[in-house]
């Protein structure tokens, strides 16, 4: 008899990473930062390589202290994790029991259903509105006595929509105090408009936590470091849901160096956001509607016929992007990739 595997794990679909790109194509499938790491980060990593025989600091204290200074919060309200997705996994594991429900918008970050299933919970997916934004009223309506957490992704991956402060406050007022609200802000540094203030929300409401990452704007995707801000009791439970030393020493040193040079990081993020706005405006001039991008990507919704043609169109424009059953997400790349993105998005939308 073969070894018995937990059914929910055995049936778990594998996460699909972004496809690699040929040398003559633009890899725009993983929402990676097109800029190389900051020089100060590279220097720090090089120096740190000589001490890789030692374990990292378990609680990433130096990163927490640097983040506490940047965000003006107490260090004990910060949990540093192996990327923000691990923060999500730890939080979901901390609150989920058999029969528990986790509510989130759909389509949103494709790891959500995987993480819920891994924890043995049940996903409650609430469809987006026609404009691809969160239907927060419907999400609040979906909360039951079995709900343990709700996830709000702003900007939403893969559609790029944001949640406003007024929308979030009205939503949070309807969520019971014993239900965790996870505000996923992986792309917050690219937002150029007024949006929900996650830092204020977690300070005002004990059941709100904010998740952020160094993978996008900070350009440290290869080192896997993220963080969660919220009530220390909740973070302590999440910390218990993972093995010690989960954030390696290189990632900790690199994160501190990036925070020390945050001005350069934010300048790069602004240039990427400007490029996204340029693409959105160019598509609007061509009468192509896509949700206004607030992250480092654009979303082109597709019907069945358009979806069949997406691979051919992307190949024609030498673009590798992330295709979903109902659309394609194209990351913002270098300046040289901008024209191909506009052309490909317009062609996909025009094949209705």
C-alpha cells in the first residue's frame, strides 16, 4: 500500500510561475522589477557572503527596526517573512481549522486558493465587479460564522484596481472583530492616487494586518523577503506557523540596504508607474479599455476567442506574459518593451 497523502495536498494544483523568455523577447510574466538591484544592495550582499556559515537572526531584528523607522510603527508590530506570500500562508494557517472559510475576491492573486487549501480551509471566492474592482459589499455579505479571514488585495493582482479609504472603512465596519482582515499591498509603492491607508487601518483596527513585499518595488524578488504589520498577538501566532530561520541572512542584509536607499527605490517605482500610465493612455487613444493600472502590470480581459489567439499575438510581439482563462497580465518592463506591450494589448482587445 502506498504512503497515504493528505487528500487536500495531493489534489493541490501546482503554482504556475511566470514563463521564461527567449533571449530576443521581453519577459513580462512575473511582475518583476525591470531595474537591477541597487548598487548598495549588491555591495551589501557581497560583503555578507563571507558569513554564510552562520545562521541568520531568527526574528530579522535589523529589518524590523529599519521598517519601524520608515513606517513609524513599533518593531513588535512587524513580522518579517520569506516573501509576503509566506506571510499570507502563515496567517491563514494560524486562523484556519477544518471547516473554516476564507473570503477573497476573484479573480485575484492566484496563490490564495492554494494557500487556503494547503491549510485545510475552504475558499469563498466573490466575483469582481464588471470594472474588475473588488465588490466589497458582496464580500461582506459572504462572511458567515465559519469565516476566519478575508483578503483584500489593493492594488489587485492581476487586474490592477485599488480600494479607496471610504470603501475599505465601510467594508471593515461590517466585518466581525474576530475575523482577520488581510490587506495585501504587494504593489502599494506604485500607486499614484489616493487609496486605502493600510498602515492607519492596522493601527485603528486590531483585526487588520497589512502585507507588503521587497520583491516588487525594491527589486529583491530573488531573495524572498516580505513583512506583515499588525497586532503582535496575531503576528506571534503567524510566527508559530513556520520553522525558525525562514528569512535568510542575505535577504535580511539586502532588505536593510534597500530601506537605507528608499529614495532611489521610490524614484524607480514612480518611473514604472509613469510607464504604466503611458501604456494606459495609449490604449485609451486606441479605444481599448483596460482597468487603470495601479501596480507594475496591465490587465487585458479576454473572451474565449481572444484567449485562443493570445499566445500567437504575444509571440508576434516577442512578449512573454501571464495568461489566465479570462485575461492576460502583462508586466511593465523596460522602456524598449513599452511599444510592444501597447501593440500586443491593442491587438488582443481587438480580436473580439
